[in-house]
């Protein structure tokens, strides 16, 4: 048997199940507006947690029930009234997560290499199915849970969230809270988590009070200057003619930045008075400029937007896309480019507002035309922490690649110990995998060359 979408004992049956409501946050509105995407599961955040050891199933169900009760975003649905979207919080229900036993009936051959290969293939097939699960905003964006037993003491927990409920920061909150709740349930001791946490409804109300729907003149004037004449098209050479509308189909190429190179990146960042984000972004902008033959590149950079301490433990998507213009037309050094990226990023954060909310006022009040999205994205996910400790169980958390692409090309870097794990998510309507693999190799090579040359100056 498989687990239910929220592990509940039944579906919400009306207004009596709604315990709170508030206007949708600006981030939630953005995801709702993109629900027409041809592959909506591209906005899934799919985790595969491999658990090895003495898993306590009742404790697991208790921990998941408490986790969903603790964070209202995990039991939210959306309704539209008079043209406005609202988030409605449903009352918590206990998780009834069933085990799908893949070892049943395998007999003594379960330990053979062939059986192990078959098991791995089954897990990969389930992973692909789970990652492609579709959410319905009206029914709710409760996490999709599935538990599979893959060996005598091995289980795989699939945990799929919709991006409207989380960002990289929130995933770290989720995993940390899950570990604490499971540990408490398994050992019979109280957890040490705060008794209450901030909720998306509170965030939405605060957002309405502090961040009006339309930008003020200070913000508008900044973005009018920054984005006027910017080349939003990516301009990379294509393997296939661009269709009128992208299908949303995509793949991911993985790469890594090794220990020595990351250490050099960090040294250069300190030399420039900035962070590894600025160094890696500068190199990526330079690569895109070289490949496209352009001296001006615009990237949609993910910004965590978590300055307010009251919302540090909020389980929600607070991230905002920052349109970052990288100018490559000067005679400066790579160090100069790193400082330019750092300065432009700080200025952008000081005038932060999603591009979607800037389009209309920029056009109407400033006469500046900009699109509502940027086809090239970059994320340096320094806030994502996936290492968790569970009593009696070894846990390995993996991010499942969703077979889709949100836009033309998105690049991400995730700190993993003393290395960086990188990915390039690309539209298969436009490029073949070998092309993107070549870009990934070229990026790491360029990063190494530029960083080491800059350190020698």
C-alpha cells in the first residue's frame, strides 16, 4: 500500500475544516499564476530519504503528524473570491502512512546482485513517479508521502512538497524539525523545539502591511535605470529551433566544484570583501557572455528574503527572484566583475521586488518594457542543510530531479561539506544533453582559471 497525500483519515469536507485564512502571499500568488505551466510538476520539491537501521514506524507516523500539525503550510488550500486568492488552513489530521514492501516474496535471492539491481531500478521508477506528482491548489498542497521498504532494515521515505510551501531555507527547517520530532517520539523524551512557529498567514498579513502591491517611486526609479535596455533573451546557441511555446520538458546535468577549488573561491571572496555567491555568479555570467557573444547578461537570482528574525523558522516560500544584470563590456579584471556582482546584488536587495510585480508599473509609469520572467536563473543555496540525525537510523537525504524545466536554463550550486554540488536544469526543447554537459565542464574550468588568476594578482 502507498501513503496518502497528507496521510489523513479522510478529505476535508467543508468550511468546518478551515481553522484560519489570510490573503495569499505574493510568492503564493506567483505560483498560482504559473499553474498553467505545461508541466506543473516542475514546481515540485521532491525529497528521497533513505533510512537504514531500526526504523520505528509508529514514531515515524507520529513525527510526520506532528510536523504537519506544526506547520500550517503543509495543510493549506487556495480559494479565489472576487478576484483575490486566499490561503485557507485546514485542521490537522493524523498521518496514516502505510508501508509498500518491495521485499515481499523475493525469497532467498533478495541479497543477490541481480536482485539488488532490480530493487534499485524499482526505487528509481518510484522516484520518477513521485517527483512528477501533480498538486491541485483547490484541494490543497499537503505533502505527498510514500514509504517503501527496500530491504530487511532499509526504507525509503518520499516527501514531495509544492514549491509554494517551501524554498531551500524552509526545506532545512522541515528536515530539522522532522529529525527532532522523530527523535522525541522514538525515545519517549520531549523535543526541544519552540512551542510555536511563525505561520504563512502571519507572514501574509505582515507582507500586506509592509510591502504594498505596487512599488513606490524609489523602487520604480531604481529598476527603470537598472533594467532599461537589458537583454532578457538568453542568446545561447540552440540545438533545436525554438518552438513558439516551450513544452516544459527538461532534464538536469549534475556537476561538482571540488574541495581545492571551493577553498580558492572562498579565499577570493574574502579578498573581495564578499561571499562565494558573488564569485560563482561572476564566473557564470562570464561563461554565458562568452557562449552567447554578449557583453550584457541578465540572470534571475534566487534571494532567500529571510532578514526578519521572526520568520527564520517559517515553513513557507519567502524567496524572491532578483533580476541581476551582469555587465561584461568593461576592461576590468575578474576581481572587478566579482565586486560588480556583489554591489549590484546589494543594490537589488535594497530595492527588492519580484519582476512579475514590476512589469505593469514600469511600463505605465516609467515607459520601460520588461518581460514577466527571465529565461536564465541562478541559485546559490547556502541556506540548504540536509544532514539529519535520527536515533538508531542512518538517514541520507537526496533531492530528486524533476523531469521538467521551469525556464530555458537554470543553474544552482549547493554547499555539500567542503565541496559544491551543481546542477544545470535545461529545456530539452532547445538543447541536447551533451551540449549542457559541455557547458557544465566549461563553467568549472572557467571558474578555476579566473579564480586562481585573480588570487595571483
